[in-house]
């Protein structure tokens, strides 16, 4: 995919899988909501979660966003990222709920404000991007 196609794909999808390295040296994979920012993205998670602890120890992650069921439908983006953690998680939560719930009302804002002290913001800065779109193969595999 071109950079423009990657950006459009990330806008269209809603869930990424984040891979961090756990304390035993094995990959730790989890689903996570995200907000696209060009080819990068942001999200948030509980500060006590395993992925947050892994990122505190090693601020690198591989993320993947994918779609499709049949081979000719498969599309996706994999990114190796440097990850910045931010203890001021409220802006990340507001951006997430605006994307997933639409307009923020007072009850959603209050809920985010209540959750934010328990969470950390995550900023994913890609260092390598790989994408695929099997619909472009024209049936030749």
C-alpha cells in the first residue's frame, strides 16, 4: 500500500494488536483501540496492565491492523514502533472516545476523567512499516 492507502486503511479500521515483550522474553499480544495520527497512532491502557509494564521496561512494540477472511481480501499494516508513555492520559482517552462514540457528552467526559488517573497514554512512532493488500494480486498468488 502507498502511504496514503495506509493512512486511509488505519482510519477505516478500529482495533490493532499490540505485541510487547513480556518478562519471560516471549511476545505478549493484546487487542487495543487506537486513534490514527498520520501513519502513527495513539491509545491508552491501564498503567498496571502487562503491556504497560512491558513498555516501561522496553519502549518498543510491534503493532498490526488487519482485515479480511478469504486470501484475496487480506489487507493489513504491521509497524515496528518506538512507544512514548504519557502519565497525563486524559487527552488520549478523550480522543479514543470521540473516535469510537462520536460526539463527547458530559457523561463520557466525566467517565474519561475518572479513568484517566489509572491509565497511561501511548504514542506509537513507527520506525518500520510493512503493508499488504491481496486484492491487488488480481487472483495470481
